[in-house]
C-alpha cells in the first residue's frame, strides 16, 4: 500500500479530513487517541505551542483551521535552524486595495497583483512569513525555499511555486472543495461564500 493511501486510511478511521497528508489535524487526532484526549482543555490540533507575540497577533486573524498549521510551520522551521515569524494574515478588502495601489496610484514598488476580494488573504486562509537572524529581517534569503518545503509538507500551498509574481513568503491552506479548481475559480467561490455568510472549509 502506498504511503498516501495508508495515511488516508488512518485519517478516515480517526474521523478527520481525508487527504493523504499527515498535517496538524491528523497528528492532533493521533495524539488524542494514543496519548491523551486533550491538552489544557483544547483539541490537540489547536493546542500546538504558541509562536512569538508578533506571529500570534497575525495568526489570530486567520481562520481556526489555518492557525495550528501556521504555528506548526514556525516550529518546524525552528527545528530546521530557521527563525521565521508570521508577518501578515487576514486583510480586509480595503487593506488589500491599499496594497494594490502601491506602485500604481501610490508611490513604492508593486507588492501585489490582487485587488480587494481577489487575494486569499481576504478570506483568512493565507499568511506571509519573514525569515530572521536574531532581530534582523531577511527579505531575500535561500532559507525561504527551505521554509517553502516545510510548509508544503504540512499541506500548505507555497507562493514560491507560482508561475507569475513568485511570492516566497506566502502560504495558504486550500479548501478541500477547491482541490480541482484554478485560483480564479476558487477566489470567485470564496467571494460568493463571504457574501452569503458561508464557511470556507465546509
């Protein structure tokens, strides 16, 4: 049996999302079944040790399904000898429009091709990281590629794989219903869900 099929079978047995990838939800459920049912009264997947204060401020803006994975990425990077912080999480449509104006109608360099409603940041499923050495922020470092690999191992999509406007600090958690959709179609459905007050991961 292939590894993905084995993981999927375990996930089905545990009653978590079946995607063949052992992410935070799967490991949390395994921990709960084998070690103990909860940690400090929280579901295991949500009880991952908090990151630094700056990261936690951004993590708090993300959807609950994304938060433990963001924390896990900070931990995995640390284990690999890389210090990262979460620098950006949820953005309102207005905040996105302000970023879009940069390098266009406002001074500065272009940082995004997405208007409000056309970025995954607008729906709480995406976040950006920064690599640090001590207190020094590294905007350009080969370490981003290593962090990208760690994020993909957690089931995240990495902006470093994008064909246009490569965005190495960017990570997002694609909903299972959007597995076969392109980015444009997924964003259209996300806007529709937001307009109708529907959840992202249901």
